[in-house]
């Protein structure tokens, strides 16, 4: 993995802070499962809850003791949530 210079890292964070994900949510997204880690320091539980509430019929799967990079930190738990979603969705 390569290193990112501080200027690039800060520019990335400024861009993410300006982003409004709520305006990108479709009116009818179809079956949706939001997978969140209870230890996520990037996306607060309030933000996650707002996203879930904005998605019609969305389900929240909160994984305890997991941070933001769920699929890297605990791939087996992420894959379990994904498989459960696919089983429910047909």
C-alpha cells in the first residue's frame, strides 16, 4: 500500500465532509440492507440511522465491535450479513 501525502488526505476528507449522501438515495431502492459497525468512527450511528430511515423498507444489521471497514476487519461477519440479505431478497 502506498502512502498518501497529508495534503491529499485532507482534500479527501474535505470532499467527503461536503458530500450529501441523502440526496443520492432513490425513492424506491428495492431490497436494502445497511451493514454498520458499532465501533465506526467515520459514519456515526445517527448518520447510519438516517440513511436506514430514508430507505423504504431497509434493514439495519449492526455488527458489534467492528469499525468502518467491516469487509476488511471481519469479512466472515460481513459475508454472513450479505448472504442473509441475498437469501431474504430471493
